[in-house]
């Protein structure tokens, strides 16, 4: 039976000895070193079941955290299926959802008011850009550096105050100053950014002993998935919640740590043994996904990295097919080959298109591949395309909703003040901004103040007052318990549908964009209904009672939960095309990794920056996505900057065992030697089976 694309194959119903030990060990802190495809989700969910059923621990005192909404949903569903009615109160969420829970409960200590907004990357970038441009146009060149540095500081729990007088350069001192201004802006806008969802709870728990004890008493046992992906701040949150107790189980794999570029710190595995005395380590090395040739190659590759803990994956699925290593003349021939191979295998072995995945190091590699797949009428899906929330029409409507729920959200107000056009010009907005700063209030809040009329023309003040009155009417409808009526009236009043059609390349495009808006409204309606049902039957004091259902729904939407699930449910019978980073946690019967070359994998930046180990882990992740068949392709020449450049095979190819490979297209002695070794290994396996 074919699996859905990207599914995670569960291990057999019966736990193997290592899994069983991991489930039952509760006498101290535990690190489960879980190799790729070793059934870690089953271990986590069975351990939750063991804690509740065998250790008689109330489910409301058990919390499990992971990194993606998809993983949290799967874990939650499997745990509830195992526990039935005993699952009441069980907390399974992402790190950021747990942080949001703490932040909402401890709102006064966070320096925010009810109805605060969660800003996405684009909103945060817009605020930083505004702060930098106030210092002159040249400052805009610092935007990316500034944004990344501030995110780095937050993920390491570094506050603006702690940076005073400690900058290593003039540029760092300037960024530290912008950081302090950015934090003040967020507070005045009654908003937080994504990093704050961890950083603010960590600060609150560090500064308020009584709050720390209260949360420690609520979370008696903490389970952490994908522990190798935690950053410094997330590790601090784990330490705070567990405290001096032994109720901790972390599951991770240092060989799959591929997110250092976004703050992940694999050194947290080493730190764990220092901070949690008596830490027990259990290795999960039996793989339920891949054949042994694939695992043999993965083990040989990753052995070239330094390890805190050694492990070797193995499988009961037999040796399997040799890994095909195919060299092609150029990228045109490479993508042509992949398209032909997919069709050949699909027809010859009666497979589905969803059984195939093509993995790339960078998104730019998919362009030519997409053209080839289209030409051969092969349906495909590129994972990591434009996010639903990144669409302009969705950002517009979400900004309107954010102002409706939180009038102090300046970033949202600035986005919609002239969408559609209201003839509120730049000079009017600048005057409004100056007045709001002098009064220490938000832009929207300044509109209602009597003194504003003295700084604006009569016509400008009239337009802003009209906008204020309109929002107040909508807010009254929301307060009367009819949020959906308010949302529909809002869109009708501004004729947003007509505005989209007018500002799109064609009527059909405009209508399609408005369909996205309708989908958003329907999603909000469904979520409001779920909240009402949950509120009627909720007796768990751990749950957060949001002041406004609409505010709670908006926060959930901003955490990318509901609409990500919708996108996953719509995945159908298509070849999956994605980056190696995006493939983590997924598996496919047939996997192609293209561009297995120096400068691509490993990437040129890692070669120059001496971070080859992480690139090797990335290749390891790609190899271990394959269940039955793996193909590595590379080109002799590849077009770069308009010129055809010669390419060298990846250094990682030399680290793979020659007897596991079937080399094609190289035209050298290694082809024959590799294929002869593969043939000998196959005969040896057949003899072993006959004996």
C-alpha cells in the first residue's frame, strides 16, 4: 500500500527493547538518541501513555513540545488515541504555542495589554526599516544584518540593556541602539514578534520566583521532541520548567541538526549532561524506514563528523537496491533524466507520483526541473512556495482584523490606512506619527484626541475621524457577539472585492484572490465555533480563557496552525519537490537528490565558512528520507552567471561505501569497480539467504 507524501511510518505495534526502555524509564532525566526513522514519535506518545496509565500522573501535568504544527498535531492525535478519556488536559504543542500560553497568563509582567498582536517577519522588518531610515537612506542597507542580529540576540536571551557599552564594533553598537528602539516600539504598539514568544516567558520566569514555581507545579513531566533543534533561549525555558526535578525526557539526534543558520544549538545535547545530573542515554538505532544499503551509506557518511554519542542505524528490511550515482553532461540533461526516470519507474512498477521526491539544496535548482516536469506532464508540488499568509490580500485582511482586535497595532494600521485609497497622504501620516509620539500613544489612539485637529488640515482630520468612526461601529458589532457579521460588513463597506479586481492583472486573477479571502473568513468562522464549543465544555484550569474569541483566533492564525493543516490535507498525487531542509521528518519510497556537487552540496558558503559538518548532516538527512530507492545526480558542467562552469562531484561521494553504489555516466574505472563491488555484495546476500 502506498503512503501519502511525506508520511511518517510508525514502527510495529510491539516496541523493540530500546524503545521499551525509553518508555518505561522515569527515575531521572532521560535523553533518547533517536536515529532517523527509529520511531521516536511512538516512543514519546507511548511514554505519555505510560506516565498517565502506569505512573498515575494526571494528563494535565504532562506537557510535550516540538517544533512544527504538523508534528504537534500528529503527536497529539496519537497520544489521545492511546489514552482515550484519560487524555483530558494533556498539553501537546510547539515551543512557541507554549510560550504564547505563558505570555497570555502572565500578561502584566510581559509589559503588554490584552489583545496584543503577534507580528510576522514582514511586519517586524517594516518596523526596523522605519527605524533605520530615520537615520538616513544609507541605513536601509543594514536591514538584513540588523534583523538577523536582533533575532540572534533574542534567541540567546540577550536584552538591549545587557548590550550597553559592550559592542565589539561601531556597527554592532548601532544595531544595539536600534534593538532598544525596536523593543520600545513593540511595547508601544502592544505587539510581540515571533522570537518574543520564547524570550519574554524566559525573562518572566527568571525574574519572578512565584511565577516560576506556579508553572513548575503545572508541568510535572516535560517531553521535548527534536531537541537538537533548540536554541539557547528554548533550552533555558526547558531548564526553568523542569527545575531541580527529574521529570524530563528529551528526544533528539545530533546527526540531524541542520538549523544552525536559524539559531539551533546542537551543543545543547552536550550541555544536558552537565545541567541534569544522572542523565540516562538510550539509543534508538533500529530504523523502520529504509533498506540497509541506504543506512550503510548514511552511517559511513556521518561517521566523518565528530560525535558526542556514537550510533549506527540498521534495519530488518534487507539490503535493498544499490544507490544510483548518475553523472550527466549538464543541468539540462540532469533534469531530463529525472523526469524520464520517474515516468519509467511509475509505469514499470505501477507506482504513484506521490511515491517520488526530488530534493534540492537551494530553491533556484527547481526552475529548470519544473519546466521538464511540466513538459512531460508529470504533476508536481513545490513545498515551501508562497505562504498563504504571505499573499497580499490575506495580509491586508489580517491587518484590518488586527486593528479591529487591537487598535494599538501601528504596523497593521499603517498597512490598511490607504487600502483601498482614502486620500490620507504621507504628510498626514507623518504629522499623526509625530503627534502620537509626543502623546506616547498609538497612531490610531491619537486620532481620537482633541489636540490632533490643531496639527492637521480640516480635510485630513475629517478623513481620519471618519476612519475612526467606521472602526468603532465595527467594534460594537464584534462586542455584541457577531464578529463574522462585522468582518463581512467591513469587506463590503470598502468594496475590497472590487478593489482586488481593479488592482489585479485580470478579472479572473482578482476573483481568485478574493476566493482566498473567503477561505480565510470561513476558517475564522470554523475556529470561532470550535472555541465556543471548547468554552462550553472546558473544565481545565490550565487552558487560557482569552478575553476576546476574535483575538484568540487571530493569534492562532498568526502562528500558522490552521491554514498549514489545510494545505497538508490538500496534498494529492504529485511528485514532491523540496529543499533538503524542508524534507526533514518526511519519507518517500523513491528519492532523488540533485546537484550532488561541490559548491552545491556542500554549499560554497559552508566551504568558505568552514561549516562542512552541517552540510554533511544535511546530506545525511536527505539520504535517510529514502525508503527503497535513492538516486544521486550531478552535472559535469552547470550554467552560472551566464557561463557554463565545470563541476566537481561532491566530496561526500568519496565518503560513501563503494559496494553500496551503482555508478553511471562517469566513464572511468571507478564505474566498473563500483558496479563490480555492488554485484559481489548482492551475490553474497543471496548466498546468505539461501544458507
